[in-house]
């Protein structure tokens, strides 16, 4: 079984057996992981090598890789991940920050280790950009007697707006 599938089963089982406590403990380990990632320059290593380096078990490391993968400059192939698979943790700092904001992971995007990478002003800008990118703006509603937006010249109610 691929490690990613094993991680997902482990997380599902942990949530069923321990509930919120499982995720609280996982998020504590995840916070320590991100502190160390932000303090160092990640290089290429195996999944097992990174797990040993960061002092976590193999499945937690796979969970971290799953969480950071969208923020990497070169994504890892998580579906085929094995303990000896070589992976990279070369992240795009702005994308990582935005992804943490999107995930509502305040415990991660407020880490003091970000000071080394992004100014307070830039973090505020990225935060606003991310929040704005998810805002849905509805277009102007077409009235029944308005000209149809398809360009037919008919009233909307006699064209695209009629009940079929």
C-alpha cells in the first residue's frame, strides 16, 4: 500500500478513535515541523530521512508532505510515495503563507519564524490577497423586461429567460 493511502487510513482511524484529540496532537507536531522548516534550508531527502531529521514517525511525515505539497516549487508524487522515495521540501514562501491562510491555520501563519522570510507588511498583503481571491462577486441580475444579454435584441423574458 502506498504511504499516502496508509496515512489517510491512519488519520481516519485516529479521528474515529480519539476524535478532536487526534488532530490537536497532530497539529502540535505539525507546528514544530513548520517551525523547523522555516528555520532551515530544506534539501532533497527520502521520506524516511526527513522523518528521522524532524523526529516524527513515517506516517506523520507523509501527512506533512501532503499538507505542504501544493506550496512546493516542484510537487512530489504523493500517490507513489514509499519510505525510500526521494522528496523535496523546496517551498515557495508566498504560496505557503497563502495556503496556510486559506486553510485557516492561524497557528502556522502567525509563527514568528515567518519574520525571517516575509515582512509584516508583505504578510498583510498576502493575507488580503488570499482572502480577496475567495470572495465571490455576483454579476448584475438581468430583469425580465431588460434586453437579453445574449444579444438577440429580444426581451430577456421572451428569449433566454423563458421557462422551458
